[in-house]
């Protein structure tokens, strides 16, 4: 089956060295944090009102009246902090292991870093 072959090639027969360290997990964690931020942000945006008169009331509504709204809000807030921790650890790992010699990959990463900060 073609889908099973893609999963097998991506996860099981991954062409990675056997001495890969835990520092290489931060790229995957960045993706998980980004998906978490997008999902919780969409759910929060469904109930949030940006009008200055109603903004605080809408946050109170999310925390009190929406099912699990308080945990969605806290996951979104803490997920943002975790995203930047993983981002800086990922860049630090790249600096430590000398990944900057791969100019195309490094330049794309720098562009993504600047886009994240913009």
C-alpha cells in the first residue's frame, strides 16, 4: 500500500545515524508546538471579542463558561513559551554542531527565525 510505504520510509526506515542525540528532537517539538498554537488559537478565537468594552468579559467567558476553556487558554499561553524555548534550543543545536556550513538550509532557517520574530 502506498500510504504504508510512506509511513514506513518516514518513521521506521529513517536514514538517520545511530549516534543521533536528544538535541535533534527540538525540530519535531517545534512542529508539535506550532500545531498546538494554531489549534488552541482557533478555539480561543471562536469565543474572543476584540472590542475594548467586551475583551475582558470574553476572556472571563472563555475561562468560566466554555467547556475546558481555561485549559485551552493555559495551553495556548504556555505553548507559546515552549515554542520559543524549542526554537532557541533548535538554533543552538545547529550552532553547536556546525550546521551553518549547509548554507541553503541555514539561510532558510534564518529566514524562518526572522519571520517568527516579525
